[in-house]
C-alpha cells in the first residue's frame, strides 16, 4: 500500500474543551440506530489488539485525517513532568487502517469497552466518519484527536516529536518502544506510513534505548 498522505497541522494555540469541565459524552453521542451492526475504524493498537468481539475485518481508508503522534501521554508513555506522545487521528491527509464489524447484539459491550479504553481523558472525539473499503463505502466509529484539548500536541515538528519520544518513559515503558511497535505492526499488516517511518528513523538515530519492538501492547 502507498504511504499515508499527511498535511500541515494547525498551529493555533489549543484551548480546553468542555469535556474537561463537564461529563465526558457517552456512546449516545454517536446517535446509532438500535439493532444494527457497527463498524469501528482502527488506526493504531486497536488494529492488532482490538479487545472487543467482532465478526468481520476489512482494510479501510479514512480521508481527511492522518495517523499522528499528537496526544500527550502523562501516564503510560510519560509523566506529568516529562509527558510522552501517543497516536491520534489528526486533521488533514488520509489514513489506512482496519475496519471491524461488530454485530448488533454485541455493540453495547464493544462500545463500553472502547469508551473505557479511549475516553478516560476526553482527548478524543468519537465520530461516525465515512471510510472506503473493498466492499464499498461505510460509516464507522472513529476516535479523532480533539485540537481544543490541553493534551493535543498537533503543532509539533517531526524533530520535536522525535525528541519527546526519545526521552520519555511511562508505566508501560519507553515511549520509543510504542513507536517501534507501531511501525513493526503496520508493516506486518502491509501498511506503510511515511511520516511514522521518518519519525522512527529520527528518534532511533539519537536514542540510547534499543529501537526494537517489545512484546505486548504498543
């Protein structure tokens, strides 16, 4: 598959979203019709570790967003003093990933799991977005990075991102392991992401941490 396209990221100063001053919205924000299957678009670790029951998987393309290390991590890949970075879907370009079909009977359980996994801080905005697959266009649930949230870091340069990833470590280990695991897993799925590969090369070029994928979750 060709490398994902990326576009320039906005440089405006992020502001705090309402998600941080009020309740984080629940799955009802998706306005799903009852009794129907649900498609979920995965672009990062959900691709190789979805964690929910699904009946079908398809390669998928999302246009208008790209895979980016644009979310600050204060726990799993960094600390409050030295926050690391994890993946989000940022505006512009396109992203190749996987679409999972969840049968209607298991949609509530899948959404409960996804909300617990993705929505603890409110940095992601769950949306139904159009995706392209070999079987046609579909609407799928995707978790988009919220540029208004204080954890959003989408205006960083590649060198700045590489520096953060190279230096930070959290509860799940060095941030650079997360990046290396992501690149390895994408390759295994036949997905090439030019920006992530350039980021991996930049981070490993000056890292004292071995740039090899480690077992377990990215």
